């Protein structure tokens, strides 16, 4: 169920699922990544990094929406993991989100794949 903000507007929902595929910690993102929910995704990546899980895949296939704040989290996650000797893979078989990555040029900056490596 969606929450409501102080002005009565519906707040976006974000679901984060964690699994492991091969060497990758996989964060599966459902719902919407925006300025309200992006900090949750950022914290999930930070937590994995602090636990020494340096190969992370963020699966955006089930994601319904992603704004510039969400894109910023992806870039920050890549930088954080790369600086620590790790890597980030963005999994995206969702045509809408893939188009967003293509239009913004992030498909050239991020390692975007159709599936988690090793699947």
C-alpha cells in the first residue's frame, strides 16, 4: 500500500530484494526510484560495500520508473564500488528503463546487461 505525504499525495513505493548469483550480490528493484526512494537504494549499495560485497548487480528489469535522482544513485554506486576495487552491473531487460539509459548516455558509462553475469 502506498503511503501519503503531508499534502495527501501518494508517496512512491520502492521494493528492494537481495539475492546472490555467482559472485554477484543482486539488488532487484521494484517500483519507482525517485528523490523520495533513491536513498534506500543508495543505502543498500553502501551496506553491501561495507560488508565487503564488491561485485554488485542492480536489476532494474522490474522497475516501473526512474528519475534523475535514481540515475545519480547508479553513477554513485559505480564510482563507490570501482574506487574500492569492485564492479557494478546494471541489469535491465525493461524497454522503458533501457531507453532512459540509452537516451542519457549512461549505457556507455555503466555496464548494462540483459542478465546478471553467471545466470
